[in-house]
């Protein structure tokens, strides 16, 4: 009995010792925690999401602090550069770029000056023209600071072929003149300036805009005053546009003949169009036809159109003392029609031929603004026909009354008119 009791006592003591084992307690606690997390899965997910949000918030705060420090260094570099300390400016530029590589594109240059930060006087002029001028100067400074021999642009990726940046600036400017072309496609030049900083500088070259102004106004633009630049003159001074056509639509009701029984009278709805197409070399095309613009506009792309009713001539811009810009044009029919008429006359051998006469039309229009576009409307101010008889040399002038039949012209841009370049500016 004593031995049995001793065995039982040993067994109980072993169980107590095993229950006090720390490893088992740890495993039991882990099992209990896992079991509770399975019973309440939402609590685990919310805890994980809270940790992710905290981590993202810390990362965002670090990025903001880094951008603020880079902005402070960059504006300090701008101030040093303006003071003439180029080496100090380069040092701060590098420090700012190391923190945020694209910090120059994240800074608001047009904000008011800040006395606490360096470079606060970088943008003192807040008007639109000042912004453009400062942006142009800023781009030129950046190209100068990047290298001792600055290039207009640099390839973004590695290339095995010769990049356009290897070309001299004179050749690049000649390419830009081809983009503008003899059609004065300044819209394509503005789109080209969006490629990079170097192209922006080339597109603002004063010589290109001076040549464009000379092409439009000729001897009337010898002085730049009152405009600040040739580009401003081209954009703000009244002129006709060459990248489209001016269209005038006229419609009216004409009374017809009465029926035989006298119970009704017919009415006719008449509708026709007038088209004006100006060219930079001073030529103009005028056409009056009932055909729809969808059919006529593609056929007016060049002066060598095959439409028989087209009137060809020249135009000029005139600015009167009342500060109103007017367009005066002189047009007449093509010469080949007269040759065809002469051939027909000789063929049928008429005994009493009609007297030969030349019809020349004089047109006067005034530029005005219509809708959102500036100076896109042409209003009639004069229209007359000069008939010259070749046998006697007599000239008869017939002036037309400008009634409601002479509706104004409105400009419509046509993309195909400047799709190809025949010659550079």
C-alpha cells in the first residue's frame, strides 16, 4: 500500500510540474489569441488598416517636409543667382534636386513674394505678358546653368541615331520657319513650342514674329510701338486670317407668278453663299454660289481652282483715322474665260458680236469682332463694278446698294489649308 500511494503521489507531482511549464503556457496563450481572432475577424482587419493608414500618413508627411525643404533650397538658389553668386546658386540647386528631382515644376512662381524664403522677388510682375517674359528668361537661364555649352533639348531615352539636339540653332530656326511656312501657320508654331523648354525658346524668337508681321502688314509695321513685342503685335493687331475661309450666307423669299385660275401664287426660297479666301502674298479669291460649304471649301485650298465662277484679285489692309481696320479688294474673272468666249465667237462666226468688256469688282469690308474670336467678322462698306469697254476704252462704274442682301462674312477655320508647307517663312 505504501508503494502504491507513493506511485500515485509521484504521478500527481509530475502533472503539477508539467502544468507549470512556461512553454506550454505560451503555446496556450497563442492558441487562445488565434482562436479569438478567428471569432472576431473584423477587429483584425481594422487593426491592420489602422497600421497601414498610419504608415501612409507618416510617409506623406515625410514627402511634404522633403518638398518644403527642397522648395526653400531652390528659391534660395534663385535669389543667389539673381545676386550674381552663380556658384552658390548651383550648390543650392543641386541640394534641392537631390531631395526632389522635379522640384522646379512643383513651385508656384507666380505667387506673391515671401520674405521668409529666398527667391521671393523672382516674380514681381503679375500681368500675363510679364509672366511669359519671365518664363522665357527662366528657361534660358536653366539651359545656361545646366551646361557650359547649352543645347536646345536633350533626348529623354538613349538613342543610337543622331538626335535633333545635335543640330545648330540656325538650322533649328530654319526648320521652325518651315513649320510656320508661307501660309503663316502660327498655330502649328505654338503647338511645337509645347514640346520642351528649348522649343519654347525657339518659338518665341523675335525674328520669326517680325517676318510674320511684315508678311501681313508690309510697310505699315515698321514701328513696334505701342506693342511690346512682334508676337504681341501679331496677336492683337487687327488682321485677316489665312488658315480658313470667310463665309456669308444669304437667304430670302421671292414671289413667283400667279396661277392661271388666280387662286394661289408660288413663293421661292432662294439661298446662296459668298466665300472669301485670303492668302499671305496679297491674293484673294471671291466666289458666289448656291453650293454648300462642304462642297466648296475643299476646292478653295489654292488659287489655281478650276471653278469657272471664281473671281481672283488682290487685297490690302488699311487703318483709317477712326482706328477702324478695313480691307479693300479688287477682283475680276479669270482670263481663260475670255479666251474660251473668243473661241466660241470665232467658231460660230457671229456677224454682230457683243462688245468686249472687262468687269472689275471693287469690294470694301470692315474688320470687327464676332463671337469669341477677335476680328473674325467682315462687314460690307462698299461694292461696285467697273465695266471697261475695250473698243472705246470707256469705263462705267455701277455702285450697288448695300441692303439686307449683303450679310456679313464670318470666319471658319479649315485645318487642311495649313496641312502642307510649300516654302519656309
